[in-house]
């Protein structure tokens, strides 16, 4: 297993993510891309994404990669607990695609049964005595170059440790613009090359900018957390049910858009 | 649903538990005791306990209690997330029974694959903007009186927020005594009456003193956490498996005893 | 210099104080008592206390003690910064004396110019990588035995790390009783012998119970903090003055009493 | 008094600073510049800076500014305690000038008497229940434009909340380059216009890039903290002195350079 270096851990702690340049060599890149051989499970017309669910269950090369020492070693460096794979998916997107920005440490959330919370306990990162303890870390492996025009990863600086609620701009709330296109002074973008991996603390307020260049953007993502966490799936249950497991929905950028559309 | 009062929340925050006096009225007590009608699932000879697993699956009255508004309302007060029931069990014990003290916020743990950690991410309590966020809260409903001689709940003061590792006394490490009988200056005990409930932040270093009085001590316990947590079960898996879910074992008082016995 | 042991540091962290038994030997006790040779600077009729200000400036034996390696070594163990002596005083009290309970980590304070705060930055304890960082630590050296009836040190369990505001009982707010006599379920008392020292994190909600035994209770106190803190003195200044240094007053038990008396 | 807006407070919390555009209007700019009428108190040849100490003591216009409602209101927004002015100085610099990068939340510091610490208690920012609590906040008022070539403010992203020690690059440690010129991937710079103010949490690892443009760069700085903090001054005292107040020196970029020079 390969652990992150002190420089990488410092970057992950301070920025909420770290980019590992050239993490995948050519054979690993080929393995990672093997999911493209089968048809996608979903096509999200809103955001122009094609999505493959759990490709590690169908493609042995993907499985070897996301359960292997390089991926799990990086994840373990920031979890520091017995861990498990929580989700795995592939993405392909083209011109016009984007990803709504989501999470942020202090979203004021309204959940089932009127529960109000400003923390989502699934997405956190503690620290004690030299070790980081993340609950949900995502490795995003880029399988194509993604330059500034290619719909790169974007985030709000420092939001993974925010104490105060993010003041969503009115234009975002009213769906007149995307946060990633709003010119927000704290927005940062992270261009990558094929083979780079972003190790992401899910507490960061992040998404993907609009892709304005041609050709496909392809990535493979794998998320890890402590062994007691359930697979990622949206929490859906009847009133009164207190046994079904799942992840409660965050009330973030997409909500404003769904609301403006009259659904959600 | 019934929320804890400000006094009860303050006690829970500062002490790591709060005793709710007379939480169960006579009918609720009768419901809770219904699990005794069937045979126990386990008998732990070391500690003199008889244990019923998941009685809410066999006894509708137990189910109604642990999924009902009183229990889940108390739990929700300190979780403040969509929650789920993580475990439920019944206990009956007699003279000589005890429970090893376990947890504490800063155990230096050695886990599978050489993982060293001083935090167990399953047992924590955060706070933000007026709300507590516990990951694992246990409601212990006492179905008989448990006086000072009855094997009462015991704990180390302030250990749920400890920053430093607990200095286990040598006599405990070498199994010459139990921590609860060691005269430790920070040990506190909590006698209860039938119908009282202890709401416990599992991060507290706690256990049960040796019962030196006659007759049975009976309790029903139900644990709750955020909806993304898996049912309580010991993590057992092969090397290389990163999909099985479960709770990694803590390296606590019982370990010293197992070690001294030459097993574990 | 003598550092606190791991057991003592753990107790200080978890309880907000630690009692060091027999910290002063007979010669040190005699040195500490030398301030009694001069007249007190104040007599507080409300609480039956006689108080000596800065006895280390008049009595070389006191100075040697409070600037010497035993006292500063204990303080340094929990400050872990270059430190300075912030205050020193002697107390003598007799039957009927007490000390209002004060501090607590989350008092909702109203200060000059309408400033509302739930933290007093002067009284805190951080932790990082194995070291405690206290801003205001008081060593209380007991120069007489103080049993349960002698007006012992008392505190609210866990209040030094409280996240929620202390719910002052109505009877305390309305001056019908003292908190230390209110039967509060989280109140703890700490009897001592002559020569014992209590090392106190000032963030703890603490005071002294009413003395109901005869004869004098005598103590010497010395407080320490990081070198950038000013000597303890009440902040008193004109509106608009932003240069005078001092400690803003806490809005605690004594305030309710002053209010009930129509002054303050 | 003028408080920071929610957007400004969010930026300050997440970035460790916030730039207030056009905070000084033309008359305020003229007031701020009045210190230039007298001779500087120091000229630092290493870094090409001319420095005026405490200009608010000599120039009424400066005093009115740094004790007035705009400056103290901004400071109070992030201190939330009765505050005081801790230091005030003016700077003028020309081509070649720079400021070594210093602070960062987790410097491993070696202080007087062998004290090792990874926190400097003078430079922190807590949070509780909707309010930030900074101990040392500096307002830097820019009195000339400072573009990317002008020696702008620079910092390491997220370093004000770092949990891990900053991994100083070897080339910095060995004085072969400045951190601000090292191409560090987490380095950010903040160009400003005359009249802009940067509100800085001193815990941030920050400095000024090398000025490569002509003409003077002029700024006025004023620092504030809770009322119990002493004026900024370097702690200098004899061994055994535990009464002198002051700020212990940080072991940062300048130390490596002093060491490489054989002094310090």
C-alpha cells in the first residue's frame, strides 16, 4: 500500500483535496477505462453526463484497481481506520456538461421529519495526534485531460472547514446562473491530465465547471469510508421506518434549481 | 416525539450520559420486559450475563418501544440527523456479573493491517450552532432497580471528551483487578431505579461494576446513529476484502484480560 | 521543573482540574503561609473572605514558591508556551464563607458596548499533538485541611468543555439559594488536606461551598498564562478607549445576586 | 461601528483573510498617509522596508482612523470580545522588498527553556454558536496600488486551520529561495488597489512577495485582540523571569535564513 506523503497530506488537510499527478500509469489508465466497454446505466440530460454504476462488479480490471493497494493506500492515509469501498462509478461527459456544486461543511439542511442540521455527519474530517480521520473520501481518476475549458473540478476555497453557512448568491438561488459561472471570488478550478487523481474530502463545497471544449471527459470515481458505513445510496423510506440505511440528501445547489423548476 | 430538555442536553454534553428518571411508566416497563418470555441467545460465563439479540424482531411490544417516539425522540435530540436503529438487546445478570469498561475517546488502537488510531470514528459527538451530533447513542432502559451493590453503570469522568490516552493502571493491564474495582479516583457510578433510562454517548469510557447483591438485574438497550451507519456487528473479514461492513474491535479492558489469559 | 505525570494530565484534561496530594511539604507550607504575617488588603463581607493581594511582592518566601520550579513546572505542563505569572493572592475565610460559582465554557455574556459572547477567550484549553494549551491556569495551594464541611472547592462536572450554555436553576437566578447548595445533580466537591494543590483550568464552572465548620480556611493562589497576557485586573475604561488592558467581567452567579440586590 | 457582512465573514473564516475593496475613501486615505510626514523609525536593509512604529501616537489622523468605528468595527466582527489595539505601524517599501512568510497554525516551535509547541496561543481563531473568536487580527490598509508585481500579500491556502506541520521545502530551509518565489503549489497572492484593506487572521501562513516594480508600496497596519492581551512586543527576559510580558518568537522562514547566515 502506498501512503500519501507529508506534502500531500498537508495539501489535503488545508485545501480539502490533493491532486496526485500521474497517479495512474498507462496500464492502470487502460484498466480504469475498461468500463467504457459496456453501456452506461444512466444518462442525465440536465447535466449531460453518462454514468456507469458499480463498474467494479462487472469489470475485473476496475475491481483490481479500486480494491488494490494504490487506491486503498491513498484512502487509508486520510481515513486511518479499517475502511471499505462505499461506491464506485464511471462518468463520461461532453460539451455543455457540468456538475452542480454540493456539500460544504455548514449547509443548513432540512431533512425528513423536520430535522434541521448544519452538519452532515457522513462528510467530515477529524484530526488527532498526527492523523486525519475522514469519513468519506473520493478518489477521482481522470482518464482524459481536463483543461480549464474541459469542465474541471471546481471548489470554494476553505469550505471543507467552514464554520459559517455558505452565503449562496441570489443569482444561484434563483437559477439565473451556476455557482461555477457566477464569478464567485472564492471559486477555484483544478485542471488535470489523464492519469491524475484528485483525493477529495467530500466535506468540500465542490462540483465541475461547464465543459466548453469538444470530445469526451472521462473519469472513474471510488469512495471509501470507515468500515461501519453503508454503501452510498439515497435514503428513501416510509415515515416511521427507522431501520433502512442510506444517505440523507443534501440541500444544495441542485435544490435551488429543482425548486425553480417546480419539482423537488 | 419527545426531545430532551436543556438541562438533560447539558448533562449529556458535559457528562457523556444523562439519566432520565422514570422514563418508562408501568405499561412501558411491562412492554420492555416482554423479551424475557423467550430463551436468551447467549450466556457469557466470564461476566455472568444472559443476552437476548434483537428482541424487537420477536416481540412486538419491544419493537413498538424502541422504534416509538419516546426512544427515538431522545436519540434524535443528540443525533440531529435522520437516524436508524443500530442494535437492540436484552440483558439479565446476577450476583458476580460485571461489564468490562470500554471505549474512551482516545484509546490507542491497533487494528487489522497494522492500522493505528486514537479515534474510533463510530463513537463520537460533534457540536455546531446549538446542536449535538452523536454518531452512536445507546439508550439503556433499566427494568429492575440497580443500587450501588447491584452492578451499576460506571464510567470515568470526562473520558468522552478526553484528548489524552487513558493511562490504564498496571493492575488492570495485568488482570489483577477490574478497573471498576481498582479505586480509580475518576471512577463514578450511577445507581438507578426500574424505569430509569441512561442515554449514553458511546465515546464515554464506561462499563458495569460487579453485582454483589442477589436477584436479577434486567435491562433493555437500543442504540441509534445516523442513517448511513450499518447495523452493529463485529467486523470480520479476510485480508484484502474491502467491502464487508462492520465495526472494528476496540482494544480495551477486555483485551488485557484476554491477553493475560493467553487468547486474543 | 517538575512536570505533571500522564495520570495527572489525563485528570486535568477530563475533569478540568487535578488535585496534587501533598504537593507542599512542611517547609513549603510554612513559606506559603508567610503572607498571613501582614494585614489583608480586603475583607469581603458578602462572602466572609479576607484577601491579600500580590503577597509575592511583599514576602520573598511566597515569591520563591510561586516563581519556583514546582509551581511553574506544573503550570507549564498544561500551558506549553513561555508563561508568566498573571496574579497571586492569599485567602483566609471562616464559618459562613463561600465563593460564588463562576466561569463555565459557554456562559452567554453581555459585555461593554453590547458585545454578546459565549466564549471568554481568556479562559480556554486547546489541545494539539499530545500537548494541552491552557490560557489561564490557577494553582490553589491549601494551607489548612478543608473537609466536606470546610467550604471545599466545588464544580459542575464537565463544564470546562461544555458546548451548551449552563441552565442556571431559577432559584439561583432569583437568589433564593447558592448553586453550591442547590442540590444540583452535576455538582461535585473536592475535599483537601493542608499541602494539597488544585491545578485548575479556569474554564471550569467552579467556586467554594459554604464553610460550616469552625476555624480558618487558608489558601494561596497563583495563576499563570502565556507570556502575552496582561496581569489579571478587571477591565475598566471609558467608552471609546481601546487601549487599556484588562479582563472583561463574566456574567455569572454573582451577577444574579447583584441584580437581585438592585446593584450591578 | 460597521460589522463585516455574512459574505465577508465567510471569506475570513474559510480563507484566513478577507479583502475589503475600497474600504478607505479619499479622506481616509489621506489620514492614513499622514505618518509619512515624519521620519521612519527603522530601515530593514534585508528586506528593503522602512517602518514607522506606533504612528497613532504621533499623528492624530492615524489615531482617529485606527481607534475609530470602521477599523474597530471590522475587528470586533471577528473578535467578539471587548478588544484593544495591540500594535500599529506604517510601512514603505520599494523594488526588491519582501516579507518573509510566517505563522501557520502548526509550526513546530522551539522556545525559551526548551519549550516545544505546535500552537502559538496568541494567533488563533475559535468559533462558537455563530461567532468567530480571533485572538490576533491585523487590518492592513493599502495606501498605494499593489499589483501582481508590486510585492502583494501572499499566503498558503488553508494554512490558518492546518492540523499538520507545514513541510517547508528544502530550498527554503537552505536559503536558496524564498517560499514566495519557490513555485509552491498552495501559494496564493492578493493584488490590491489603494484604499483596500485586508483583514487578516494572524494564524495564516503569510508574507509579501518580492516587489519587482518601481515606486513605493505604502501601507498602514493595525492589530487588535481581546482586552487581556498585552501590546505586541518581542518577549525578551532573563532566565527565571516569569513576570515580563511579550510575544514569544516564531520559528519560521526568517529563522532558516538567520541560521543559514550563522546568526540566530
